[in-house]
């Protein structure tokens, strides 16, 4: 039954390899609980589900991780119901655990400009510069970027066709600076493939590695961390930080939140709203720094 469910996720829901791998791990946790508790799938009721939650907590999983596991198993039972393998879903109605508010880390515009300026001249360096420019200009996920082919680009209007979670297609856009860097990179890319891979192994991949073939997400992270060591910023930065920065900057500059939701490929508006909280936190900090009464209260509290 597990394999049928995973195949359903793969072929019907079109979930990515990484997402399916996460589901497999969550199901493995459920199997481990069943093994130690002596329950079977059919014996699971609300009482047993609560025991499962307590068991996950004892394994020191975070509330967010526990909620992810519950969502996975809830979906598994829903699948069983739909195809007649279960009469009820014991995970239906189980509330998610409260998760502390999380604010995404992002770069200020000046910090972003410093990062984008780090790569120097050269074929692979032009690739690095374009990776940075592309992620920041489009807000695309790193997995979406490495899956791109050259044919997905439209340099005339700067539009790019990407495939997000569940293979959902959406259009993102490159600004003028990103398009200029892209054109430079494409010239280097063509020559680099000819010199290092040969015409017989030519790839349609937009972003290539040192062997002239499609780069991986791990490869992009390796490139990224090489550069951020030179960046004078005292905060944790990952390639995903550029996606957070993209969303934060365009919202701060007046973009409609529903437009940002579409550009990011979020299924739910509530996911996008986290970036409005970032803006509010920034306004609060400015207020506490600039308002005379805020300064007085700060001194009195010392």
C-alpha cells in the first residue's frame, strides 16, 4: 500500500523527487511507531494518533516537523479511503501543533548588490553571476533554476517558464540587469561546452557545471558558499535567501501581495504573507531607533 501511495504522489500529483523522498521518511517514522507500539494501521484511532504525536515529540522533532509528518500520514489515509482500503481517517480533525512565528532571513538591497558584484570575469564566473542575478531577479527556487533549459528563456521580454512544486508551470521575469548578464553568460556557455564537453554531449541545460553538463542544486550551493565567505554580512545566508530578498524588496516597494504570490508560485496566500511581517518588523525597528519617546523608554528600561 505504501508503494501505491508513493506512486500516486509521483504519477498523479507530480510531486518532485525530493518531496517524495520526504514523504518516504515520514512514512518510515509512522512504521517505526507501529512497530514499537504494537498497533496496526487499522487500529489507529484518535487516542493512538495522540500517542503517535507524543512519540514524535520524544524523538525531539520540532513542531513544524511533526506537523509535516501528520500531514503526510493524513494524506496517506485519505488515499486509502478514496480507493476503498480504509473506512475512516483517524488523522482527520487532528489539530496541527502551534509553531513559533518564523521570519525569513533576507539581504538588504545594498547587501544584495554587494553579493551580485562578487564574481569576476571568466566563463564560470559569468555563470556564477547569472545564477545570483537570476535567483534574485525572478525569486525562483534553486531546484527550479537548475531544471531550466535554454529554450525556457525569452530574452525579448525577459520572461522565463519555470516548473514549481507539483510540476506547476508559471512565468517569472528577469530585469534588464539580469538579461544583460544572461546574454554575456550564454556566449561563454556556448564556447565552454564546445571546449570542455564537445558537441556530441551538448546539453540544453541553462546552468552548466565545470564538465559542461547540467549543474545540480548541491553544485549551486557549493558555488554560493564560496562567495558568501567574502561577503561582509553577519547573518546566515543560503541560496534561498535571494528568494526571500526578492519577495521582501518588491513588497517593500509597493508590489501587490497577490502578484508576489503568483511570482513565487505559492499555493496559499498565507505563505506569502510572511514577507509582510518582515516589512512590519523593519518598520518597528526604524520606529524604535528614530522616535524620541521610544528612545526615552529604552533608556528608562535599562
